[in-house]
């Protein structure tokens, strides 16, 4: 984690220095730094997977976890994309991307809502 923070600070400093003279290069460097940090976080997904497999019943983990992971991934990617749009001075595009990400994340989580509705329906009868 310390290495990731250090890398982010270095990339941020470089982007700040380049932004005035070469804004295009600064944008590409910022996007590359963002992608590198995201890729560094991917191995930590196994801890999240293990956690859900431990706390959920065996059948429920297979039904609940994939849609939740998909929704979280969509939310993270749309947020990162929106911030890159803001860095490129495209605030309107960032807002549209965040809206789209929210809709897609909600859509990805619909199977979980269906499972909860079925569970609540079974409890009511």
C-alpha cells in the first residue's frame, strides 16, 4: 500500500509539472497512473471473494457475489473514468459517465434484489 501511495504522489507531481507545457502528455500520464493503480488492486479481490464465501451459505454465495462484484466493478470503473474526464476538462461527460455507471451498477445488482424479494416473500407465507 505504501508503494501505491508513493507512486500516486509521484505521478500526481509529474502531471502537475507537465500540465502547463504538455497537457496531452499529462493526461495520458495520469490515465496510465490510474490504470496501474487499478491493476495493482486487482489481486486484493481474492480477499473479498474469500470473505463472501465464508459469510454466505454455500448456495447463496454463488447467487449473490457475482452480481455484487459486477456492480462494484462498474461503479469503480465509471468513477475512475469520470475523474479522467474531469482531468481533461470534460465535466459534462464526467457527469454522464457517472449517471450511466449508476444505472449499469443498479442493473447488474438486480438479481440480488430479486433474491431478496423471493426471500421476503417466502418469509411472509
